[in-house]
C-alpha cells in the first residue's frame, strides 16, 4: 500500500498584474471564439455535405489560422488544440447518450459566462514552474499563492477564471497515497434531505442547507443587478458581487463535503452508498432545489477521490427497495416518502426509515462482494433479531 499512488489536481490562486490579467482575458476570449467557430464549422459541414468533421482534421487547420491571424499566433498551440479536444469530447458524449437512449443534448455555443478556462495539455511545454512562479508561454511569470505543497509529477496546467480572480489547476500523476489505519469496520450510508446522511450504525450528519441559508444575500444581490442598466459599469460590478455570493455558497458546500467524507473514512474501511441518478431526481420540481442544495453527486465524487488516496473502498449499490425492505427480516413494507419510520409487520422492527435503508445498503453491498451471509448473520444478531 505504501507504493500506491493516485492522480490529483492542486488548485492555487494566481496573483497576476493588471497587464497579465488583461492578457489572460484575451486568451480566454479567443479560445471561446475558436470553440464557437469550430462548432459552427462542424454544423455547416454536416448540413451541407452530410459529413462529420474530426478533431484532428480541425487541428490540422490551426497552423493556417495562426499564420493568418496574429492574435491566435500569440497563443500557445497546445491551448488551441485543447479547445478543439473539448469540442470533440462534447460530440462524443452526444453520440454516446444517443446510443444509450438518453436525452442526447446537442453541443451548444458558449456565451461569455459559460467558458471559463483554458489548458496547457503538456507540463513543460507552454507552462512550467520556476522559483515559485508559474511561467506561461507568451504571457509571462505569474505569482502564485502556494496554499499547500505540490506533490507528484505535474502533467497539465489549467488556467481558470472565477468570481474572485484567476486560478491555476495543476494535475499531477504519481502522487503518493496516504493510507489511513485499518479499523475493520464497514457501513452503509443513506443520503437524504431531512438529515444529510445516516449510517447503518445510526450516526447522523445534519443537513446544513447552505443555499437556503444564503438565499437572502443572493436575492438581494440579484435585485441590485436587475436595477442596473444593461451594459453599464455598475451592472458589471453588481454581477460580480452576485457571482461571489454564489461562489461563497459553493465553497461552503464543498468544505462541508470534504470534512464529512474525511470523518467517515477515518471510521470505516468500506462504505456502501446508493448509486443514485441525481440528474433524473432533480426533475422533480418540488425537490430539485433541496437536492441540488445537498449536493449528493458532488459528495460522492469527493468521497470516492478521498477513499482512493486513503486506501479505503467505496461501493455503489443499486438503490431499489432499500427503503421498503425490512433490514431485520427482509419483508417488503411499502411506504410513501412522507412516512419517516419503518415498522415491519412481520418481525416488529421499528426503525428510522433512513437508518433502515442504510442497513440494507450495507448488506446489499456486502452481498455484491460475497460477504452477505456472514455479515447479515452477525448484524442481525447484534440487533437481537
């Protein structure tokens, strides 16, 4: 385990000068323009000739583009190639969803508020570190706020623009894993809206409802934007304040997810959770806001990433009937979502609905690993059933 390694991305705040910030904005603007132009080229080629342009065919035209337009000649070629790779990725996802029967979602043009980053796809070729500075080709040496050490071997560098400034995301390979001591314990977790999650042992984590708590501030910032004249400096400033209000909520949620995930991984070697299709669940207009506020999908991503680094295991379990089946005897007890207590008519087990689901998730996950018989017997003995 000591030789295990993972891939990890490190994010650092940049401190560019005014001139460097303008240059970064110009690069981002031109990358977005290239993306939209390449998308239009693909659409036109298909409509007129019935052919689908490839990423590599479009990349072959970049040399001519850079020769004819000096503003693109001033951008590193790898950055432009990554723009076309992003577009191709959206097309591949479109075709993949169409083949699997899902709503395809055709690639769309990117507005100025939808395109926020550009990437140097090979560290050392256009982007490198030098004496604590990030050196970007044709942009210069950018000061970096080093909030934590950089481990592993840098592979790519992405420059991202957020509400409060510019950031560098450095993706590193061969980052040494940091395994936690084994505890010999496993659990299932059931995520919800009343509480954020509950374990099979009955431990709960309260739902902070961060967006709900920040709604008044966000609504006030939105009203200020609405009162400002479109295109004015005051409106741009108000939009920036609104974006930072949303950013605060997003960061609070991410911080809560990270701390909760670490707390669970320190206690359990294996965690079983529901394989939820959150994208489908948010179609329920009554629950969409609360589900998005909880951020179940983001939490799962963070938990799995931390588990890989800590030498833990996270297993996704099909969620069917985990709330309906009795964790004591297996009898199916139908109940509506409003019924929060599980009462088994066969064995008499009375348990919180979500804790019952967490126990079922644990046993279903252990069944997937071939541990069901032993685990179910020991767990049911511990409950006196």
